[in-house]
């Protein structure tokens, strides 16, 4: 694979993305406690909050969906959300590339130097986030009491850039 592009998702990407979450546990771990399962394509798109959050796909040379993520402004950070890599492509460094590119774009658009994310403690991606420099941080006081049991992590974008390369 020579070229990876970060782009807006196409309609066909949502069906592929939905197929990555075959059960309630994987859907909740990825989408959060409010993401409905089982889902229809309509409820899946609604729960992605496509009008409120910026969605990006990492696509390969042939336009195939390799990874997906979203970002939005939250408590002064570029908050990364719903990060996912195609099941058959995990372990190839695509999560690292996705986070780097989302952080670069999101921090630029939102004029901030820090990124944040939520992660369940049993999510295998927690190790990746720690390797990239994300650290557990006290939850901002912005009404998210329902997020108990979920780690809130932050990182300075400069650290991501230094760790990840292009």
C-alpha cells in the first residue's frame, strides 16, 4: 500500500464500518454507551452524529476503507472519537496514522494544541494511546458524570507529531 488518504466518508463506507461491530460489546466499546445496538443503517448514521462531528476515513490506494475517526471541540481540546481500524488490518500501524492525521487536521481547524479521547479500560487500543503519549487526565467538569468507568486521556499534539512522524 503506497498511499493512504484521509478523506470524508462516502455512503458505501458506512456499511463497511458497521460490519466491523458485529456485537453489542464491540459496538459499545467503539461508539460509547449511547450508541444503539442492534442498529439499522439509519440509526447507525444518526448515532454517528454526522452533522455535529467531523468524520474522516483513512482509505487505501483503491479507495478501500481502512480506518475511521471523528473529531470535535471539547473542553478546549480536539476530541478524537470513534476511532476504528478495519479488523483484518489491525497491527499494521494504521491506528497510529489515523490518530496523527486526525490530530493534525483537527488541531489546525479547532486552533488548539491538545487532543483528548475517551476509552474503555478493556479496549485493546488503550495500549496504542499510551504508546503515543496519551495520559489519563481528570475528567473536565462539563456534565459527563455518565462517563464513569471510562478513561479520559489527553496528549499535546507536538508529542504526537514527534512520536508518529508522517
